[in-house]
C-alpha cells in the first residue's frame, strides 16, 4: 500500500462499490500438489485497489461498512517448516484444499463447521512510505481481525487525498491468532458502503461489529500491540465518551476484553473490545 499507487476506480462519499479479490496466494494454489513455496512471497497477500474517494482529504476518517462478503466454493490452507507458531513441528510443506457446501466448511470426513467470511487485508495508503500488503499498521493493512465481517463498520485514516482504499486476503473462516500463517484462504467479492467523516478524531483503526466497538493496534511484539490497543480504547473513553480518566481504566479492567488478532505477520496485532451498551449509557453514538 502506497501513496504513489494510481487508483483503479473513483467514487464519491456515500457510494457503494464491489471489490473482487484473489486469495492470499494470488489464486495460484488450486490443487494439493501445489505448495506454498511455488507461489513466492512477491505474490502473497494481494489487495484489490486502490479506490479513490473524491471527497476524502488528509485528516478525515474513512467509514467502510461491510455490506456483504461472497466467497468461492473452495479454499486452501498450507503449512510449512519454520512458518507460524507451529512451524517447528512440520517437517514438510503440505497443502489442503477444503470444499465449502451449504455454508459449511468440509474440513474432513468427521469435521464440518460454519463459514464466517472475513477480510484479512483492508486499509488506506500510508502518508509517505510504502508498506507491504502483508504488514499491518496504523493504516490498517493485514490486520487479520476476524471481526471484520459482514455488517461490521471499519474506521480508517485518510492520509492522502482520496484515501486510496484497498482490500483482499479473504478467509472463509479464521481463528484468533492465525497460528499457521493462514486461515481458510479464499477468493471472493466484498460489497462496501463508503463514507467520509470530517471534523472528528478517533483512535484508528477502529471497528464496530455486533455488540462491541474495538480498537486495533499492531506492533513489533504482541505485548506492545496489546498495550497500544488498550491505550487507544482508554483514550476513546476519556476524550470521546466522557468517562473520568481513572474510571475509564477501571472499566476496561472489568469489561474490556483484550484479544489477539494475529501473531504471524511482520507485526503482531491485538484488539480491545468494549460492549456498545457503555456508549449508549453516555449517549455516544459511532458515526
């Protein structure tokens, strides 16, 4: 993701757009005899875009509502030696092609479970530097947050004119951690409603999904990411919602859930989740 990428399409705030995405292997793995090493790192985690939003200026917030996620009828997973949390236990590469039927992942003859499509890579252009689509950061990117699903609203920074939104790396399902460096990787289509928010500040990236709002942070270590996500939520409670400083900290220690998004990318990602009913009690509503 880069401020220098030429946009492939332009819209206005308030428009709806559909992103067609490849899987994280650039759709290069279709059979179980095709291995991760045959793809090459330069083809990993492609993102479709960027999309130029005509009304977006630096300092604004880009509101991205995930209207729908449609996925293909099969996905793939891979493991390889020395990759991911369990890489030391794998002596050879292995690819598994996993079919999806009637909304169920057909993992093997005994295990089937529901899909929950989510977006792994989604972000805007950084202000000055170029950041690989495989790396998360303040701009979003490869956050691999399993809560970025249909119905969620993601708030991202506008660092350059037009915001330059890109996304990809869909998963049919993925657990917190993404421990073997992949979820169920799958191509698909994402329908989003885009809006520009002006004149306000939030600790970005920020996510609203289901009954929770979340601050998401990425850093060199999981400890740092967890602390950043917590500090961002504390700041949000004090500066935007209106809780006293000490009470905001106490509240997070009681009902704020600190969770792992992923531990396998160049930076680690964590999120702090807060129930939305807290915001209602203070008459605060996310835009």
